[in-house]
């Protein structure tokens, strides 16, 4: 899975991302069975990090997350 985006959650624009992200992992989908660590930026240190720990996940803050260009496209090479 190498740091690629595997899920997204859309919320109201007047909701801070760290609060809106709480709806992202209420039920761990089939692909998240092996998920252990969630990498975010510093804005997610509070409530979201606590939520992750409550789900038994680790939270890691990265100052410069890997570029999305490193994620292979499903159509790469076609």
C-alpha cells in the first residue's frame, strides 16, 4: 500500500479537517485489516490522533508526506 491514499471522507467546509476526519475510520474496511499506522500532518495531533489510538492504531506525524506521484496509477504503463 506504500503511503497511497486508500480512503477519503468529504465533510462540510466549516468543519476543521481534524474533526471531519473522525468519520474516516469508524468501520475498518477489508483493505484496512492490516492497517497499523496512519500518517498525517501536524494538524491531526489532537482529537484525531486520540481517536486512532482508541481504535488500536498508531499515529505518525510527517513534516513532508511522500509525494502522491510515488503512488502507482492503476493505468500505469497502459
